[in-house]
């Protein structure tokens, strides 16, 4: 049932506010900051929305200059409310699934 997710563009999806609970026991929060940019708070990091790729994965990073040294998050829809989160950094890769628990 990914139809609900793709009824609007991935870019529009990143502009809404969502609350998530993740399989690893953590929470995530996606919102618009004061500058009008989409932000994802995940595992203690504030990551800025960068766009969606051809596979409709949302991309976030922490803008620390060098792309390969920055923290990067790829968010892929598994269902209309469940997402696979891949957090990549220079030294680690962390993966979990998160469920939308609230929306504004």
C-alpha cells in the first residue's frame, strides 16, 4: 500500500512533520526548521533534507563539508507508515526500521 505515500511527491513528504518509533527503541522526528528546510532528528543527529532519488528514497545529511565524512541518512518506504532507515558515516553503518506514530 505504498500508494498513499506516493500520492504526493517525496519532496512534499519531507516537508510535513512526522514522529517515528524505531525497532531499536529510539525515536525520530522530521519537521520544517525556521528557515523552511526539512530536518530529521535521528540517533542524536540533526540531518538536513537533500532530496529524493529515482528509487523514491529520501536523503538527509548533516552538511559537515566533505560528503564522505558527513553523516548521511537514507529513508526508504516499506509500507505507507514503515520506513527502513540507513544511517551512514565515515566509520559506521546503522540500519533500523521506523514506524510513523504521529503526524502534524
